[in-house]
């Protein structure tokens, strides 16, 4: 990697920050429709629309991209792999553990109003340790349900750290490592042990992000018009294409998500100066929004199950309020909890 490549790539991509917000709100939108279906009207329009889950695919590609961009100055440092893992643990673990604990308290206190959450020792311990936790139906479901994605994130981080420790190109480790997991996913059957739910082709999306980062560091950019088309078509496909199967997800949503992120990176110099601060703040708060909206939406669902009635207008209003309050509460968690906690943990240790 040349010094010129370092100079060409900014430390922070503001367009990526906006995509973080969009990805988080897609997941909130998914769960808003689910909440309406569970609490008010199971037959309402949109309650079976699963495409909001594609926000996770955008997140995974962003993760692969950002890990390469943010760690490029670590490569030549002694103990780079340990520094990298410490950064990731400090960034990801504290808020997740805090909100997992809050969810456990909510289940113990509220009991019957909390749906589909098991508090047996295996589920709780596995949730804190980022291990694959399954529910009675065989679905990947830790105590804080959205936490399943963090299991894959830490798997990717471990492979990335291994590449730093061996001082080799990250692709030489993550491609075979994640490739074997994807191959195992294609072979997996229901007869395999429950923990093998970890085998999923979605891990290939981290590789997409790593490859995009490497191209970006070499100065590659899409022409603006093509980048715009990539973003529009990417979102169009993500919002419309159904997920045919879990193994096909990397094709139906992963490739469009890659197109979106690639387009956004290529348009960085054009769009960054005009991005509104509130949208960048939502991007900064995306992790808090992602983890905390599971507390907000059920509360709104309970409220509207008593005040609302089945119908398109009440459903639309509920969806909008879920997005609004999910964003506001998540931003509040970011400002009042996540940011102060990160500052305290990073004090004296520049990250």
C-alpha cells in the first residue's frame, strides 16, 4: 500500500455514516411492521415484508470496508492484532452487555408482555459470550435478538486480527476462513447440531466490504452517474426482492447492498459537503438505534394495541412513530450512555 493511497482515502467516509443510519432504520422498519402484526393486526399490509432485514447486509459490507480503512495505520505497529481487538471490544461489547442486561431485567419484571425470550443459563451465557444461541424453533436468537449479527462481526474480527498477527493480506485469511463457513452452510441440514446455525453464506458480505476498501485505497472510484445508478438499483432490489432462502441471501440482498456501498463511497467527495448534521448524527447513533429499538417498539406496540384499530392509516401512523421514536431513543442512548461510556473506556488509550 503506497503513501499516495493513504492520502487518497479519507479517514472518515461521511456517506458511509449516512448508510449506517439508513441500514439501522431499515431494521427498525422491519420490526415496526412485525410489531403491528403481532400486537394489532396479523393480516395487515406489510407485516410479512422481510426486506428491512437487508439493513444487516449493508452493515456487514460496511464493516468489512471500515475495518480495512480504519486499521491501515495499525499494520506496521507491534501488537497490531491486539490493538485491533481491543478497539473492537471497547466499541461493541459494553453497550451490548448493558442492553442485554436491561432486557433480562425487563423479562423478569414484565414477564408476559415480552415475547419469545428465553432466560435459561445456556441462552443467557451464550448471549453475553457472542456464541450462537437458538430458540425452541431453531432460530438464531440471543437474549437481545439483534445480537445475532454481532456473533458474525466478532468471527470476522478474529479472522482480521489473525491476518494482522501473521502480517499477511487480510484477504488471505478471511477468504478461506469465511469461505469454509459459507461452504458448510450449503451442506448443512437440520440434523446438524444447533450451534452450526453459525454456518451462513452471509459471511461472504464481509469479504465484499474488504475488497471494496482495497479498491478504494488504490484510488478506484465509479463515475458519478454510474455510482448513482448503483445506489438506486441497489435499494430498488433490496426493497423488492424476496429472500428466496437463507443461503441465497448473499445474492438477493448482498450484491445489491454491495452496489449501494460502492456507489456511496464513489460519491463521497460530491455528497459529503452537503450532508445535513442531523443525518450524520443518526449515523453516529446507528449502533445505539440498532440495539435499543427492541425496547421502544414493543412499548409502542402495546400502546397502539389499546388505542388503535386495524386499518391502513393507524398502521402507517404507527410505523412512522416507530421510526421516529426508535431514532430519538437510540440517539438519546448514544448521547447519554454510549458516548460517555466510550470516552471513559478510551481515556488514556487513543483509539
